[in-house]
């Protein structure tokens, strides 16, 4: 405990200091300008903004002094905060209170001191703006008093305006994201990251999903207690006086010095310690904390740093690691995602959408070689990005409202083409792909019906393919949609079967007609013993549950023959035909004698 005198309202004073979240924060330009001005105006070598903490005085701004803090016992300012307005010590060697003070007898050899209080709007004295000289002064007159008080009032104003910016997260009792962004800006402007001395770290305490599940199961109060316990555990693992910020619901952040090795060591230790179950009440929590780290460059944009930290910590979670350094490839992929989505948005909002087209890939009956239908696959050629694969842009679009427009366009174009073929008398079923999120829209079935009517297509010629991920959304609504689609006569296929949820209950409850065995099984089927066992088993399972089976990704005759021998109904793949334009498909159908149209169509074509 400090021997320095303590004001009567000490506990309120300390509470306010904590609430302001100002201790151990980076330099602030406004304070630094004031101390510079004070040193020049009074012609003294040292000017400081000091804050009196429980056991120490900490310098928020300093001119002419290397020290960042001293024990409270040695602080002249600990006395100054108890005096009305300004405390002046003309010669410390002549002052009983200070003549034996280590700051007087040793460096920086204080002789003259004048300190003006920094008083909060509640009347709590937090510290001082003080002047120090290494030689005694003879006088500190009323004009000097007034000037020092004016400068101190400017410091107080800055403190109050920082407070008014609402920099505090009440739940966690930590400075918030806005404060972190400002502090990072201050680091950047002060150039203290120049030699890459500082690193920033984001810690995701448990992942948003875990937190939401905890809220749903046990309520907000318990979930907040859990976060507070996680916060405390983290604080106990960090170097003392590290400022922790709250970035988002489950993410905290901090900035610290040291080499990459010391940082790696610290993050490794935190990761390990956080892997030990955390007890909150009677419940142990096993959630994994993950961290992302970034060495701060010379100058930077604070928002970019934050984004980089989040993506590094998410990458660590995805890869099953405790932490990862930010990798610029994350940034490249995010930039690419942004470019793709903005170019796609432009393409989709044109009056006439001409960057998109559909290619059609035939499916054939594996016993007879007859074409049983086609799958419409979306193609996009952007004027700025060139051809972009649907495997890249569809998953991105699914995270935005653009997927509605895409599906709307694909549905319309596929049905327009189906109706052209229907008018020629061809009964060529056209399948198109639907995203899981499309099936979440209550209006989806209505949109389909309207489109069918607009093009006058026989619903029996339309097939919908959706992946198993749709099953994870809202199974009840999905089932409803599928039943109404089938009632209209459309066919429903589960695409990429075997790669997603593959919950067997779905086979029982879901009204799908066809399973499309994913191409990853088919690709290695003849060389990989497991796939060789899985594919016939899937065919068998599908048949016994009264589904048709289509194998995707047939690239060789050997695969074609094996699948035919296992009784797989239909096949699709490069060996049969690659996806092609509608007119190329018409030629293919006309010129390929083995893979001819189904009998009824052939007669219609004649
Ligand atoms: P998918 O629906 O499973 O489509 C099959 C994909 O495999 C297509 O890729 C097709 O070109 C490719 N493929 C076909 N045969 C072979 C083969 O023998 N070997 C290999 N290696 N690949 C083969 P594509 O066109 O790049 O589409 C990729 C995925 O993008 C599709 O997988 C589908 O999930 C999605 N997609 C495509 N068009 C649409 C669309 O209009 N809407 C939605 N929501 N998704 C679409
Ligand atoms: Mg498909
Ligand atoms: Mg597929």
C-alpha cells in the first residue's frame, strides 16, 4: 500500500479512472501538444500530464522525461491532487516533504515543481498538469498560476471529451471497439510502430455460435457471466497493465510490444490455458478461444488492422489452431470476394442481363445411353474479371441478397429454354440448381409457379437440384416446399449427395425423387477401396428408399461401365459430355447416335 496521502474520495476517484479507460493507453496528440506548450511557455525542461493510480502515477503525456510511471510514494502530484488548484514547490531541497524523495536526490533531480489539478466534472482530482525543473525557481506569480490553470483546464476538457465519446463497454467493463480504433490511429500517427515494435491481437473467446447457444440455453445473464469469466482468465494470462478492448460480442483485443517469438510464446500459452474447461456456476465450458495477430506496420488504417485480426482469428478457428498470424492471402481473398460481389451486383442490376448464360450438361440412362435430361449450369463472363466459376461466385452470392436475383434469373432462363424445346415437341427435362437460402424464402414456391405459367412449361419437364446444406436450414419449411413442387409434377434431386449432412432421417422424411452421388466419390471410385464400397452402397440405399440415382463426374468409360454394372440409373460427366450452350447441345443430341434422346422424344423429333 502506498504511503502517499490519499484523498477522502479515493475509491470514487479510482473508479472514475478505471471507467475512463485512460491508463496505459497510447499517446494522444492533444495532450502532447499541451505539455509541449507548457514546457515552452514556462521554459522548463519537463512537463507532464500525470494520473494518480492506486499505487503509481502514470504519465499520459510527457516532455523531457523518459520514465512512463513512478511509484505513487514518489509522486509530487499525489500531494498536488489534495491541494486547492495549484501546488508550487520552488525548491524541493528546502521542502520537508520532498527533500529526501528519490526523484529529488536522484534522477531527474527535481528542484522546482508546479502542478495544477485535473478535476473531473464530479469534482474528483484525477492527476495534474505539472511543470518540473532541475534548478530551483524564485517565484511563481499570479500570471503563471493563471496560465497553468488554463492549460490544465484544456487537459481536463480533452479528458471529458474522450469520456463523452462513449468509449466504454459497460458489460465487460472494457474500452470498446471505437476506443481501440482511435488508439490504433494514435499509434499510427505517433509512428511508434515504426520499427514494427507493436503487435495487435484479437481473441475470440468462444465463437459467436457458442455464445448464442449459451444465451438460448441459459439466458443473457449467465452468458454474460461466462464472458466475464473468460475475460478474467485472459487478463490473468496477459502481461500486467495490458489494455484489453472489447471488439464484438465474443471478441477482445489488445496491443503489445515484443518480438514475434515472445508473441508466439504468449499466444501459445493463452491458447493452452483457454483449452482447460472454464467453470461458470456448476457448468464447465469447453469452447475454444482462437486468436489472430498482426505486427503493426509503419502506418496503417486502423479499420484494416481490425479486419485483418478478425480474419486471422477466424482462420485459426477454421484450421483448428489456437492462433494464427495475419496472412495477406486472407486479404487477397477478401478483396477478390469484394470484387466478385460488386461486379456480380452490377451484372445483375443491368436492365438486360447479358453477362450471364446457361450451359447444359446432358444426363444419360446408363443402361441404354439415352439422354434423360439436362442440367442447366450458370456461366458468368464479367467484362472486368473474365469468366468466373459458379463454384466461386455462388457461395459468395449466397451470403448476400444477390442470390435471390441469380436464382430468379436462372429459373426464368431455364424455363424459357425448356419451353422452346417443348414447343419443338421435345420432352427434354431441364434441371436447375437452387440454393439452400432460396428454400428459406416463403415465397419461393409462388415464384416458381408464376414462372412456370409465364413460360407455359409442363412442370414434369422441370427438375430442381439442391444440396444437402439446404437440409440444415428449416427442414419443416423445406419439406413443405418440396411437397408442393412435387404436387405440381416437378422432380426434386438432392445434389452432391454424401458430402453434406447425410442424415439418414432426411431420406425418410424428405420428399426427394433423385439422389445425385457426389463426383468426389465417383472420381476415385476405381482406385480407392472405400469409394468402391461407398458408391454401390449408396446406389443400393437409394433404390431401397425408392429414389433414382444419378452419378456425377463420370470422366472415363471404366467409371461409366462400373456404375452401369452397379445398377446406377443415370450418369453425368465429361466423358459423356461437358456442359455446353443450348445450340451446341441441340447439335450433340442430333449427332450422337449412341446417346440418343429418350424414345418418346426421338419419335417427336422425327
Ligand atoms: P453441381 O450442381 O454439382 O454441378 C456439377 C458441376 O460439376 C458443374 O460445375 C459441372 O461442370 C461439373 N462437372 C460435370 N461433369 C464433370 C466431370 O466429369 N468432371 C468434373 N471434374 N466436373 C464435372 P460448375 O458448372 O462449375 O458448377 C459448380 C457448382 O456451382 C454446381 O455444382 C452448383 O452447385 C453450382 N451452380 C452452378 N450453376 C448454378 C446455379 O444456376 N444456381 C446455383 N444455386 N448454383 C449453381
Ligand atoms: Mg447440380
Ligand atoms: Mg453436384
